[in-house]
């Protein structure tokens, strides 16, 4: 099969960035299957606009933004579904207990507790080692917003995990 230039460029982009986009989706949603689906959906969206995007300075930043937006939509949908289920079950005579607070919080659980924008900034900055500028481009926000959301997100992680554990996460990432 002979590919034209645009198809070959997209195929190369796909091969180079699919795993990273799936990892981003996983870190944002915490769901392995959803991560693959979100990365694939994002790449389909990119393919549909590839003629314009291939001329852009940073198509990967655009792809990360698409993944983040798709993840946000999936999370919102899941939250709405949980609320519907909670409303349904709240009518039963037995109340469901809250989550087991004695359980040890791992990083995924701590990230899931952060608001979406803070979580996205922390993940892109610390898990993907993106610069503040690249993170801002991916999310379509200002560099100042990236700085403040990352700082606030890390402060919340320190509160949730403890200062030492959160510091170890960042230090461990820097040593790679």
C-alpha cells in the first residue's frame, strides 16, 4: 500500500505519540481501557484535521489538549452516572458507608482527588516533564495559570499524601 505524504506523516505521528497520549489519558482517568479509547478517539479527531494540523507548530500540544478534553468529558459523564446511582440507592432503607478512609492512598487515588485542571497541570508537568509553556499550549491556558494550578495541585498532594511522599514523587521523577 502506497501512502501519500500526509498519510505517511500522520502514520509517523501516530507511531511516535500514541503510547504517550494513552498514558496521559490513563493518568487523567485512572482507567486502562478508557485510556486506549481516549487516545484512539483523539487520534481520529487529529486525522480528520490533519491537513491543517500538519502545518501547525505543535500538533502534539493540540493532541494532548484533545485527550485532556475527552478525559474531562468522560469524568463528567462518570460523575453524573454516580450521582444518579447514589440518588437511586439513597432511597433504600440502608445507607451505604463512605469509602474506607483507613486505606493507604496511592498516587492515583490522590490524583483523582484533585480538581481536573490541577490534576492535568500536575500530570503534564511532573509525569510528562513538559515545560510550563508546553503545558499551557496543550491545555489552551496561560503560563501563569499553569504555574498556579501546578503549585496548588502539588500543595494538595502534599496534604493528601504527606509532604515527604509528595516530595519523593517529584524528586523521583527528576532522577530519571
